[in-house]
C-alpha cells in the first residue's frame, strides 16, 4: 500500500470535531483536568475510542507535566488471573491515554527492593497492587493507589477491589453437594485469597454436617503444590469423590494426580477450580470453575484509580463498605461456570 493510499492517522482536531468540542477542551481531557464536565469528558473519550486516536504521550506530558503512567505490581507472572485483570484495566485506561507498566514483586526479591520504588522514580500517576504482595507499606504511597484482589495488606488511603472469595467457595461446595457428593476434599495454597476460600469451604461443609478435608496452605498456590497436596489428600481420604481446588492452576495438579492414579474425571472424582481462567475453558480440560470476574475487578480498579487521579468522587459499585470521603471497599460477586469436570456422585460410592 502506498503512503498516499493509507488512511490518515486521526488528529486531535478530528477528535474535537467528532465530540463537538474545541481542541483545547480535548487537551484538557487528555490532561485529566477537573475543569471538564462529565458529559463533555465522556463525549471526548467516546470520540477517542471510535476514531482510534493515539495521543502523543511525550507531548501530553510536556503540556501538562504528566506521564500518563500507571504501575501495576503483581506476585506471580505465571498466574493466569492477572491476564484478565490487566485486560479489564486496559479497557478503561486506553481511551484517556494511560499506559501500564507491570512488575512481579517476587521476580527480583533477592534485590530487597520493591518495584514500587522504580515506579515512583519514573513518575507514575497511580499504582495498582495486585495479588498477595508482601512489600506493601501500611502507611501508603504518595500517589493514588488501588489494591486489586489482595485483602491481606491494604495501605492507608488505598481503595480496594476484590472478588468475594468466601461467596465463591460457597458456590463451589453447594454445586458439589447438589450433585450428591459428601466426601469433598479441598486443596489449598498460601495467601489471603486461598485462606478466605478455605474458611468458607470449611464453614459450608460443617453446615451440611460433613467433615472438612483440607490439605495444603503452607506453600505456593501453583500446579506443583496442587499435585503434591492432592496426593496427600487421597492418601489420607481415599474415598473422596470430589475435590475443590483453591484456583485453576492447582486444579491442574489435582487432575494430574488423578490421571496417575487411574481415576476418571468426573466418573470417579469431580474436580472444581477457581478463577475461571482461559485454562479452565480449554476443550481437553473442560474444568468447572468459579468465575471471580477478574476482568471486572480490573475495570473497577482502573475506574477508581482514574477517578482518584482526576480528583473526582469515584462511583462506588457493589460497595462493601465505603465511607463518604474515605477509601472505597468493593467486592465483586462471583458466579459458577459448570463444565465437564463435575458430575453426579456414582451410586454405591
């Protein structure tokens, strides 16, 4: 394609024309100025999205002393939960021209320096703390901060968006009970989310008059630990007909153990995971899983962060406990995605 035949890249004037506003107002929106009404701000963002306009970050930073940068700290690049989280954030942050930098807090732990130091040195305008990150000071940070998914450590002044882990675990147990299972084991890992899911599992089992059967909790929440813990589970309780894993990655380890033992899923043992990740939906796995709506967690976290950066009152949705002027606490309600890894308990078992 010749240069003359290529579609011209949209300009700030095109955005202004599409939104029915002036160029200067578009500039104010790009700078996240509080002097723009919500209606006009929405019109400009819609025009930016429809036109595919990409503002020059360098020019925007020079004009408004802005970096348009967001730092995201996670705890494990291997965890597919973060993929959906980041996709949800991107949907919100793309139109206003923010870019995201991601760092794994555990990747360079030997350096004894939190990635946040690098983020702040680079002039990020906001932070998202994802996962169970230990290197989070309780006194907070000098920029707007949202904690996504981790309820163990929330810095002072930070907003929180998380999946309701306890509600999700209850959904998993209720599903297995409805299928006739009573010998239900739980494979758990480390971290606050796993702890909440374990506690809810135990409560649901006790309310049903059943014995909780839990293995794990001291180590990582990964496939290897899922394999190790599930081996221990069946050594102690060989009559288990169902297993609830703390997340989809651990469920993979459970499936590996069952395969090695010559046990069929779901004919012999039903398996249910948590996170409803892309892995769970693979045809050869067809894993029943609790959908923690991680993309919604990402969207809500980005919306809160953007509101804080723009110094406007955030719109609290599904709020658990939100003081008038204080940090917002939001719990996203999970749902259950039923696939082929769970089935009715066999008669006589």
